[in-house]
């Protein structure tokens, strides 16, 4: 039987401040769901689930210590410094 271990990953203070800063200009309130680390027990397989942030009914995905964010899925990649443009 496969056992999956889930460990919550807290969003970094630096990333959180960047998200909140971008949201202040669009007067939006972000709903943040921390990502998780999923490990399959007794294997060397692991998956990092991104932090999910819902802003204005749109899903944004973030990883700690990355300069990019994603909209909707991991195919739509954008620079984090451009987040403010997407919120307006």
C-alpha cells in the first residue's frame, strides 16, 4: 500500500509581503493557502505543491524563493515583479 506523507510549507515572509504589496494597489484581498510537501513513504519521490493565492476569483500559484508566479496552472509563467499589472 502506498502511504503519502503531507507536510505543510509556510509561505515566506518575503513572498507574502510582495503579494500583499501588489494587492494594495488593486484594493484586492488575497486568500492564501499554504503549499505542501508530499512524500511517498519508503521511496525517494516527493512533490512540492505551490502556494495557492486567490485574488479577484483568479488562482495564482507561487513557490518560495522563486522570481516567477503562475496563473491557473504551471504552464502560464510570469515574472513576480509583473504581478501588479495582472491585478489591475
